[in-house]
């Protein structure tokens, strides 16, 4: 017994006993015995489940996007696989965080495909879903289930006692099952369905609904728009309503069924239905007591629902542009405030629920939210402040999602103030820009002056007791302002001296007069004509290596706290080295200082030549040594070249090889012997692999190592079709194909025919001794033309012998054009056999040693009446003899013993062939036509009350031969007859599996089902007895 059989038998028994034609389905709750029985079943089912079937395990945390499965921290579902994992713990709590598209998951290759059966329902009648599933207003898209022989089919198989499914939509898709089939759940056995909808198409047998197949629980604030197709108990929302309640619901989809069909509920045998409606125009049904019928206009009018107490403030909405104008669920959203790394205070709390397009007034920083080093600057929709900023009191419009507002922080800024600290400028100060803590500054150069004092740096205290900094030092700004005070020391007096710094000619100027720190001295020029070989005088510098401060004539030098020596600053002369490449590529000039070597430039190139070095002279007699020779002036170097030699390689592209040749740059080459290649003709040699540029041997010259590529033209050959003795139709046209290409053998498109023969494909030999092909076969073109000859299979015909009342004669099967054998002459009482004739009128004689068979033929026996002689004894008179011929055939027949004709075998054979459901598409035309002819002849004999046993036997033989000679279209080339078998439909075909034995749990279930069935029979007996007595 299958795991669903117990419940199936139970519910089927209820239906058969208590819901017969004529019962009032709206008053089923008034019947006492059905509900005693139903209560018994509901209480007994969990016990059967406990002992018969295994319980599911707990889900693993890795199976979901988050959570722990508790009511306070439900498992988070974000993917199809995570939705599929719900079946691993049917008592846990779940929450959907986005829409889920199952289209790919349940398609071929997806984890939920299951060989085409599609989604496996979560839970069943024996292991119900008893947890909670909150879709949070999201939807399941593309649900596909194809399990027409299974019960309890839907996204969920069965929502059990305590289970709850809410805020979820089933959008699109298709669900197919047997008994108890629904888009959301096959059955709701004591659970709750809240704020949910379905628009999928549902197919089932009994108990079929677009939302729920069977309901024993509560359904609130739900609707369906999908079509429902069932047999018994089909409803737009619920198929079977056996208990619980159905409140604030509606249905608009088409409902199709054969019995107990309802627009909202198919069969209501105990469910309380309140404030629920259906569209009487679109559902195709109009019933009462199971929801209120409304027109399309009424279904799209809000008063229809508000008059019934529906909540359009919090739960429902209606808009002509949404959901086709029918009511839809209104989503609720929240506004949350986030401190965004605040270090003190608290965020405000907004406990209101909002709908889309609601306006929210943004709250103030009432919790004195703070962050060290920052100032609160309002709220923003993104943590980094890149979203939309809202100031307290601003208005925010709610969209289609929850809103989080993050505290927006602006960093505090500070500055450095420079104080002259007794300078001549008085109280004047200058500052850095306001900057964030952590900003690094370079301590400024002093801009203050103080008579008879010299500036010595900066200090964070005026008296110098703080931290000292010099101009150029780095200072990192903290979270406070800072003042730098100028530090001063009394002034001393110093002079400026001049140094020739390596000169080899002229002399330096005399030193200056003494000056106080802060005083300026005018720098002299080069009055003494200082000079240095290879260098140019460029002024004076405070360092001998020129790394100090440079001064030019008439510049002003400010005296500091020491004497100053100014050193002559020399700039080494730079010269240009030019490179003459002598016809090669251009080499850029180089500039080099006096007395230095230069690095060798990149070698130039010259087509057809190899670079051989640089030379100092045009005649190329003295080389330039880059490691040794130094630059002493502008210089020209000259390139030297030697000619190249190149190889030419011939790539034959799959053809025979051609030998390489060598030649000097600029020469032409002689073409090699043309290569050969199987199935191709050589065209020419080309310069590139793409075969776009031809190499012209009497024009093109070799300028580098070269590969030439052979170009080939593929050869083409023809395929010709020969009728090979045909006398009708036409052979396919001759076609030409490239070498090595595949050719598909065509159908007999020209209806080629030959009298007495059946077309049987093609062969490379006329006598069929070559290779055979049939339509659709492929051949690969070789190196020659191909002729395919039509192959003919000779027809076999039946020669029937109609003995015209004589003894039976065995039929013969004869090849087309052959002669039939002369059978043993039949016999007939009172007649003499007079030969066989071609026609019933016995006009044309059949000549066995001359006439040939060209079709199914019936020969008719001809008889001559025997004469009877009557002698009269005259007893002395004259004797007479009379020859008397019977006046009619009946006189002879009266002498025959009546025989019984048996048509049983022929009738059975004809019926068997009819039941097989054979079609002409599966067999060759000739074999199919032969079977049809034999079957037609058999039916004529069967319908003829005067048919003889000979005619019956002949029809049976002909039908049997035609049936056994059927040739499948796919087996024409093997000429193999097809053996047909009629297979009874077994349970294996219907269920996809064989019954099993030895399963202890199934044995227990079987016993339980038997007990229930006996109990149901007892209730039926008592009920009928009560009716009879009353």
C-alpha cells in the first residue's frame, strides 16, 4: 500500500457514502455520522504517521542564508535551493527575503527537475508542514509540478495542525496532481493560510483548487486568479472544504470539471465560508452557498468588499492599474534610524507602519546622538552619505521597501596660528586653512621681522618652553587649535666671501663688507673673468657642489647668523652626438656632457641588411668605442651595413611537400613543381595564411625569410539516381557535391514506381550487391561520381480459389508475374468440375501454364450438372429412358448435410489488430495498404451471414499474412518484419513503479487501511439501515 493510500481510501469512502447525487452539499455539516467518522480519521492519522513513516531531520545552518529556525530568529530563504531545504525540518520557522524564480531550478538540468516531475511538494499527508512560513509579501515564480498520479500536490504537500503559511504569492507556473492538488498546498489540515494568493494553472482529479486542494484549516485574506481543471470537487480557491473556515477571499480564474464544481469551493462539507466572492463571468460557474457570485464590475468595485468588512486601510488595496483591477495586498514598510558608528547618545525610534507613497516626517536627533570628532548633520539613506540627505523635519516618501536612515556626520576642523611674538608687525598673525584632525602641515617659513634680532624657529609657547619646530618640519593637526610663536635671538655681523671653485682661469671678486643678520648684500658678477675648460659659469652658490642656494649678479643675499662663502657655480657643457644610419632607420640624437662616454643607441634597421657598428668617419675606417671614447664636442657617427640572405619555405597546406630555397635579399625565385592533394586541385602560391595575396614569381622579390602557402580548389563530384527498371514517377535530380562532404539520401520525392514491386531504397549496384542506403542515410563524397540504383522488392499476391459451393481449395501466395500452381480439382455433389475462371460470370478461363499473377486474385470454379437416367420397366411394353437434369441448385443442396460456420478465430484476430492502434506513419506504404485491404475483407466476411467456412478461413489466412508482413519505416533497409505485441496496461504503467513486498511499514499501513475500510463499511451499513427503518 502506498503511503497516501490510507487517507485516499478514507476520503473516498466519505464521498461515496455521504455525498451522492441529490445530497445538499451546503448542509453536509448537519449530518452526524460523517463528522464522527471524519473526526476519528483526523485523530487516527497522526498515529499511523508515527508508526508507519520516518520523521524528517533538522535543517543545517548552512542550508539557509541566516537565522536559527526559531520563531524569534527564523531561517532566512533567498534562493531556490534554500526554499527546497525547508523539507528538511517541517516544524521550523522560515522567512522569505526576496522573490524566488523557480523556472531554471525545475527545468531540465535543475536540481528540482526530477525527471520532468518538477518541484517535489514540501511535506505530505503523513509528514505535514507544522512550522511557519512568512513570505513577507514576496512571491514564488515559475512553479512547475507534473505528478498526475500523486496525491497532495502543491508548493506544500500538506500544511498540518499548527502550521502557518502567510504573505506569499504563487505567480504563474503549472501544477498537476491526482487527488488534493493546489497551487500553494495540496491540503490544509488544521493549519492557517493568511494573506496569500495564487495565479498558477492547476490540474487534478479530485479535490483541486488554485490555492488549496483540501481544506480542514483556516484560510483568511487570500485570493486566486489562475484556472483550475479537475474532475470531481474542483474549485477556484479550494477543491474540498471539509472543515475550518474560509474568510475574506475571492476567485476569478476559469474552473472546469465534471462533477461538484464550484467557482470558489468545489465541495463544501464543513468549511465555514464568510465574506468571500467569485467572478461569475470569468469562472464559468454559478453556484450558491459556496461564496457570493459577483459580476466583473462588482468584483472591481471597492464597496463590494468594504460592505463585507474587508480592511482596506491595512491589508487590501484596489486600483484599476494593479492586479487587473481586482483587490491586492498592501505592503507595509518601516523607517529605522541607524547611529552610523556614533559613540554616545541614542537614535530615535519610529514604530509606525507605512504603505507605499506615504509621507514620513524625518525625526530630530532627540537622543543627543554624538560621535567623537564629528558633528551631527542630519540623516542619509546610505552609511557613506552618498544617498539622499534629510534634515530633521523634512518629508520622506515611502517607496516599495523598508527605509533605513543613517546618521550623517561631518568631521570637526582646526587650524594653526602663527604669532610674531614681539615682531615689528605687532599683533598681526596668519593661519592655516581649517582642516580635519590628522591633517599634516609643513611648518611655515617666517614672515615676521624684528629689529636687531634674528629668527630661530617656532615654539608652541611664547617663552620657548613648549615644543620647538623649524620651517619645513611636519606637524600633524590634532583635535584642537595650536599657536606657533616666533623665537628670536640678538643679531651679530658677518661678511660674504667668493671662491673660484676649481677654475683654471681668471680670479674671484673680493669679499663684502660686514653686515648684520637680516641685512642684505648685493651679489657680484664675474668681474675677474673666471673660467673652466668644458664648463660655463652660471653664478654663485652657497655650496661647492651647487646643492645650496644659487645667486646671480645683483641678487640680494640676506645675512644670517654666520659668514657666507659663495662658490662659483659651473655648468658642464653638453654636446650633441648625431647618428647617420646610412640608409637605415632613423636613430635619435643624444646629448652628453663634456668628457663623458655615451651608451650605444638601439641598433638601426635596414631592410635586407645587418647592422655592423658605428664609425667616427664617413669612410668607416675608425670605430667608436662606447665604453672608452668620450665626448669633447658635437659629434657625427656613421652606421656600417652588410647584406642579408633569406630562406623561402613552401607550406603546401596538406598537399605534397615542396623543397625550401635560399636567396639573397631582393632576388626573385623560380616556382617549384606544383604539389598534389587528394580531392583537390592546386591553384597558386600565396603570401599569407588567409590566401588573399598571390606571390608573383616573375615580379615579387625576397626581402625576408618567407613562407608561401598553397591554395587548393576542392573537387566536386556528382550523385546520380537511376530508376533501375522503374516504369512510373521520376528519380531525384542529379546533384553535385564537394569532395569529402556529407550527402543526405533523399526521400522518393518523384514517387518512383515499378509495376509489381515496392520501392526499397538505393544501392551502389543495380543488382543490389553494393552498399544499400535509405532516405536520411548519409554518404561521404569520395574521389569519383556516384550512381545510386533504385532497389525493388517484388510484391507477393494472394490467389484465392472460390469453389462456388464445391470443396475448399487452399489459397496460394504467388510472386508478381509468376504462375499459380494448378490445385487439385474440387468436388461437388451432383456436379462435375469444369475449370477455373477469372470472373464470377465464368466467362474468362484461367490458363495455369500461361496466365501470370499481377495482383491479389480470386479464381472461380465452374461446374456442370450431372445427368440422371430414369429407366421405366413397361412390363412387356416398349422400354423408355429419360435423362433428367435438376431444375435448380436447391435440389442438389438438399442432398448436402448442413454445416456450422465458425468465425471466432477471424473475429478475435480482427479485434486484436484494431485495439493495437497502429498508424500508417510507422510502416511502409505497401505493407500498410496490404493490411488495410485484408482487414476490410475480413470485416466483409464477418458481416456476411451466408459466408462459408472456406471464405472465413481464407480471410483469416490473408489477414494473418498481411499483419505479420508489416514493415516498419525505420527498418526498410533490413527488410525485417515487425512483430507486434498487445500489452495490457499494468499498474507499473500507471504508477511508474511495481508493488513491493516485505516492507514492514507498508504492511502496517495496509492493515491500518483495512481496519479503516471495515469501519467505513460498518458506518455505511448502519446509515442505510437507519434510512430503511425510517
